[in-house]
């Protein structure tokens, strides 16, 4: 499914920043490690990175080892706070941007590439300043102790998710990751114990196809899940430190409304899915076959359980609602400072707590406005991502109006809201007229593919 698509219109529509200001670039090029004198030399630890193919903005490197009673995770995070001077042009521009925004033909980076893909990135065979987390985990997968410190680290290998998954399948995992499958599975199990909710909906991504673009269903491996669990565990440890010290920046999500859980139960009943008594929504969803149309419909309905994500800053008194219900406990963003603004500040708070020093004033002064900065940038990033997929779908499907496709009905018609279908080949999520039954497979006809409006619409064939 290929076509000529110009994403510049989306950049203009959402007023995305263009060239980085010269003064901010100059600061990035001249940046030095302001905390060099107090770093631990941890270059003897054989860190590796796991990222999508072609990634250069490498925030995280990990090393997993076995202990006598469990595991130890060494998790190195790029120490961006040590190379961005508070109050400078670079600091101001990152506050304006909020996060890296990704488009299929290139990103709008949070930091100049000289820093995010160069001097601060945890690239292989280079020594870099990092915030080094050391987390001890028991044999059941529970984090039992943790700390963070400034260190020098050196990655010995850069992997893609597919490469690590293949090594797992071949029983030839790199020594630095050998315990990851066992620890990852345990952490997934503990997440279900906490009531975490993971939605395995079809993920669409726009990829290059010769001179054009196409939409693919993004593959997800076990390694994706295990690697994500390492990041989530670190963020939960960070949140625990902040709550104990009564100062921090949390990512929160309120518990799902009872009416939404009831609605999901009704959907399960309508779809013929057995929901055993005492089973939480997350545990139920985890048992379902993601390839089944009924599962896709359930996952779509379950998105209602995860509404209301927010950021909260606190200093002196803990928030009334500190939890992230999707994760099943308190959580803080600390593992992606090259790509997300709040992580730089949250990491600095944890470093201060761990070293029993006062949180710097440049952090506490910024804390009241950071939640708004992140809400704004999250909204833009999500809208841009959806717009890119919609534009690509509508452009490349335009010549196929009138054709029929196999589809799964994700959601039935609700009042004025049209039914929603997932066409499997090519992978497209779109509205459908009529009243097809939720959770069934149907044949649909493409009625509309309007690139100008970025809309695609089907009808029952």
C-alpha cells in the first residue's frame, strides 16, 4: 500500500517547531558534564541498549544479572540535566517543545541532534555521563531495594528488539541480557497482581515504501514487553522515593469509573467472553487471544478504563491520588530524558533524594509549570501521530474506493457514533456505516478515502 504523502502540512497545521535556535544549538555543542567531578566510574559494567532500528537518541542502557536470591538490574539513563544549563537558551527551548515529536519522514527533536544523537546519547563504545539506577529484585520479581547515582557508563552493544527476540528464540542471548526473559516474565506477572491494565490493540505505524509510504501493523515481541517492564520498574522505584521524600513529579491515572467497568462487563457478556468472579479487568484482558475479533472489541472498549492520565508536582505534601491505575501503583517518568522534558527534572529529584541533598532550585522553581508543559506536548504528539496515520491511510487508499476488505468490528454503533472496524490487510482502523455487530468478522466496502480531510469510511459489503 504505497503512495506519495507530504507530512509538511501536518507540521504546519500543528505549528511544530522548525530549525533549532542558533544559541540553543551553540549551547548543546559546547555542553560539558557539570557533574564530572563526582561521578562513579561504572565503565566496567557491560551495558547494552535495545531500541528500534536506526535510533540514535539512546536514553537507556541496561545490564541484568542474577543474584543468590533474585536479580539485579543496572539501568543507566542519559544524564541530560548535567549537560543542559538551567536558564539558558537550550533549557528554554526544551521547555517550549516538551518532547520529541515523531513523524514518518523525521522527528522534531526535544534537543538538538548534536546532543540527543551525539554527546549525550548512550551510543555503543563511548563513555557517557548517566544516572545509574541499581535495583535489586527478589526471586518473585519484586523490587526490594534501589538507589540512583551519577556515573560514567559505556555501552558495549546496540540491539534492536527483533535482534534480542531472535537471540531468545535461538537460546543465544547476550550475557548482559541472559536473565531478562526470566525477570521480564516475573515483572509481567507482578503487574497483573497489581491490577495493571495493558491494552493490546492493533498498533499502526507509517513506514517508507519506495518513493511513498504505507501503513503497517507494528510488530510487538516478548522482548518489547520485558524491556518495558524494566523501565516501568525504574519509574515505580523513582515514584516510591519521591513519595517517601514528599517531593516529586508523578505520572498519574485515576482508578476506572465503576460505570466503565460495568460497561466492559456488559461488552464481555455480549461478546461471549467468560469473566470469572474476582478477576480484574487487566487479568481478564491478559488471557484473551489478541488475534480474535472479540478480543479487539474488548480492548477497544477497555480504553475507557484508562482515561484521565495526568502529571502532578508536589513539594511538602504527597498527592491525594498518587497512583497510575494502568500500571497499578505510583509511577514517575525518569527513563527518557533525551526525548521527554519531565524526565530530566524527575531524575534530578531522585538523585538529590538518594544523595541526601536539597533538590536544586532550578528544579523546584520549574515544578509548578511542568505538568502543563507536558499536558500540552502530549496532546500535540498524540494528535500528530494520529494525523500522520490518517493522512497516509486516506492517501494510499484513495485509488481503492469501491473495493471490499475483510474486517473485524471493534465497536458497534453507539448513538451518533459510527461503528468502528479494523481492516487487517492493509491495517486500517476506520468508521463504518450501518450496524455491524461488535466483535464479529465482516466484509466491508471502502466508500471514502479523502486525503484532504484525512478520513476513511467503510460500509458493510
